[in-house]
C-alpha cells in the first residue's frame, strides 16, 4: 500500500479493505475526529459513506486520502488550500503549492514613549492595563 498507510495500526480483526468508522480512522492516524469532519468540508473529494443517523464509514481510498492530506499539511507545510490543489493535480502528488511563510512584522517604537527606557514603558503599559481592567 501507500507509504502514508504504513503507519496504520488497525488491530480490530477486520479485513484491510473493510470500511472504517471515524473513530477507527482517527485512532489509527492520530487525527482528531473533529479535524476529519472539517477536512470533509475543505476537500470535496473526501466523501465518506454516511449511513442512518449520519454515521460515517471511510473506504480504504478515503483513508489513503486522509493520510496524504495529513502528510501534506503537517509534515510538508502545505496550507489546506495548497493541499487541496496538490491533490487535484493529475498525479495526486504534491507538486507546486507549498505554504509560504508569513512575513514577520517589524517592531516600531511608540513615538510618545521614545525618550523613556523600556522597563519604564512596560511598567506604564502594565499600570494602564490594570487601571482599564479595574474600571471595566
């Protein structure tokens, strides 16, 4: 099977091709159930079978896709959008949309406090915040 699936630890006696519940998939892949439900909204191709009462059953292909999404997002640094675009590619392999780092904002000194020492500025800010909290 796929390298992503090599870490699965199913020990429930089911056939490897059997459908799995959301709890079984979450436990095997180490992904929380609410994340799996959210990914269903974010990845249109991830559609588990829903039976009565809305209970989800994931096919082996669904589990493989979840493992790929997890790898792209948590190991390779893709955004959800980037992972979705990578999965939509013809080969299904991650190709060209890695997450871009966010720019780090520069710290600007406060003009009205430019002449004071930093510890004095911090004490003044703390006192202003304490006063505002007391008045609230």
